[in-house]
């Protein structure tokens, strides 16, 4: 797992980590410029940038013709926080924004995701050791992590889950899902009493009807329409409920036996027929995107090996420039309006500018190639669709080219991935 950090910071972190772990003491000579270049595969200018930052902070000094040495081991810095979430979703985004708002400018915060991957979790923590003053972690349900946490150089706080093995060792904030669910149901009891049955569904690996839901609805310009349905939606479920829906749509006694077809029934049937192949291509494109960007060091949800239950792929790019460049690349690969350059704008219902990229044959179709994202921390973009695997692949390659052209990623970074 490669870290996504400014290259000159590798020089800065090398020295600071050396001071913190005791390998560098006051007066010690640090690596030469050529040694930094060789060890970290950096240009001379990049090494100079890192050394200049260290020198400006008084951490190192130089002797002309000899080299750089440690001027002080007392590093004055504000709170430096390593924030590790288990995944990116709306709840985690709200939590992150609330956290950043609370600490304001009193600390530096670096956000990472382990996506429930134990190896990534351990690698990120080991690489972060000695680089931060504070570690705020969401370990999820990983067990036997005490030795790993005890190795950390700073203060450790745990979020989201209570771990009995760590009781009393670390401050923690955890959710009590059983208690919260019970209290929510008690609070809503007056409204719930009017129902004969209540079915709560949370089974991603099964369809809602398979676990007890009476009826489901969906759009035909998404996966089931196979890219051919130009409009429409579907309702499926218990026969008597579907009949009632048909009566409501037309009139009692007539139901679904009459009504306008708008001349699109053939497209509906053909779309249903092709949907498995089309969705398979879109899923393959999402897996391809996850592997490409995970290899470059960006957090992705789901990761390249996880089980999937939809076609959406989230990539956290860490900067507004990254989100914008990614979407511009997707737009450039569109079969319609590829010459258009998308721009962020204020969209109703969002608290930040949003950028959207889509050049689809059917307006609003999410099975066709598209990407969008709010232009705000942690700067995540959401990619989905592609009527064929080859088009999804083209979209991702164009997004990568756009990031390269914008200077968000480097050719060297791509070659090392």
C-alpha cells in the first residue's frame, strides 16, 4: 500500500521520524542529497524542497561543502492527527466534517481508510507510527490488535466499536447498536402501532423480497433497463399489492390491462434481456477502477477484492483538483457531449459545490458511464456504469490521463503502482 503524499514530505518525514525514534540525535549528519535521491527515487529539486522546509523550521542546518546535520531534536509542532476510518459513507463524511469543524485550525489531520482489510489496517498504522502525535482509529471488529496499538508513539483513541480486550487501556467512543435501535423504536411506537407487520431489511447479499419485503420498486433507466429503456420504472412483489398499484395507476377494474405503452415495450424487453451482460461489464469496470486507484495509494470503497452489491465505485482523491480532473476525464470518454468540460456548481440539497460528468444516450441513466462528487473534504468521487466493459475501462483510463495532465498524479507514481 503506497502512501499518497507530497514527494518532498518523504524527506521531511525521514528526518522527523529519525528524531522521534532516536536514530538521529543533535549534531548527527543526515543523508546527503544524492542518498535521498537514490533511496526515495526523488529529483534534486524535490530533495531541496524537503530540506528547505526542515531548515526553515530550525530542525536542520548545513555546513557548506559538507552537508546537513540535526540542529535540534525539539520539534515544535501543533497537534498532528492520524485519522483512520473503516470505510467512506455518508455517516463517516458527517463525522469527519464535524470533527474538522470542532478542531478548526488547531491540528493537522490526515484521513485514511482501511475498508475492513486487516492487512491494509496494519500497514497504514505501521507506516504512520512516529509521524503523528495522536491516532484516532476505527478498527471495526478486528481482534487481537492490542500489540499493534501499544507500538504507537502517540495518544490513541478508538471510535465506533467497543473492544473488550482493550477495556481501560484507551479512551473510546462507541455505538451501542442494540440500545440505539430499541430507543428509536420506542420513540416511534405511536406511529408504528398503525401497522400490522413491520419488516426491517438489511441484507446486502439478498434482494429485499427474499428476506420478507412485500414490494420493491426501481428505475428502468438504471441496471434493469440494460441501457435501452428510455424511461420508466418497475414494481414487483405480492400479487394483490401489485394489482392495487395498477388500479391506482389507471382505474379500479382495469388496472394493468390498459394504459399507454408509449411505444417503448420492445426497448423494455430487450433491455431486460441484455441487462445481465451490461451490468456485468459495469461491475468489471468498477473492479478495474478500484484496483487502479488502490494501487496508486488512494482509498477506495469497495476495494478490488470485496464482494459487490451495486455498480458504484468510490475513490477518495484528497483534493478538489483531483475530483475535478477525474470527472473531466470521464466526460471526455462519453459517447455524447465528450467535448463538454464539466465544472463544479451549487446544486440544491448540497452544502458544497458538486461536479457531475455524464454524456449518456438516456438522460439520467446510471448504467451508462458517469461520475460525480461534492467538492469538499475528503474529496471523494463516485464512478459508475459503462454500457460495455471496454467503455468503462476507457473511462477510467481517461480519468487517469486527466489526473496526470492536471499534475495530481505523476508518471513516476503510475509506473510504481
